[in-house]
């Protein structure tokens, strides 16, 4: 199962960005999704940096297996999960 989060609607609302990321990770854990696709968009790159910083937090990092930056579309990030 794959989940998708498009951040275009909340790109300039800091608290809503973190809440959307937390919610999608919660849903991934609940549904045992294998991948979450996060779309920060291409813009200036600041939103993507914010997403990557959020995912790099120690308390968040333990929730997923790895992060992949899409090599064909730099406005997209994949978060991979490994379930036991």
C-alpha cells in the first residue's frame, strides 16, 4: 500500500506542515503502508528542506526504514517502511 501527501495547500503554514507529516506517518503505521510519497513541490526548495529536517528528527526517524529523494522529480520524497 502507498500513501500520498501533497503539501502544496499548506506550504506556508509551519504548524500545519508538521501536523500533516505526523498524521501521514500515523496512518502509514496504522495501515502498514510500505511507502509514503510526500510532495513538497519544486519551488525554492525550502519546503522540501523542512520536510527532510522533520524526517531527520530522532523521534521521527525511528518510525520509518529510509527516505528516498526522487532522482527524476526533485519535488518528491519517498518514505519507506519495513514492517515485521
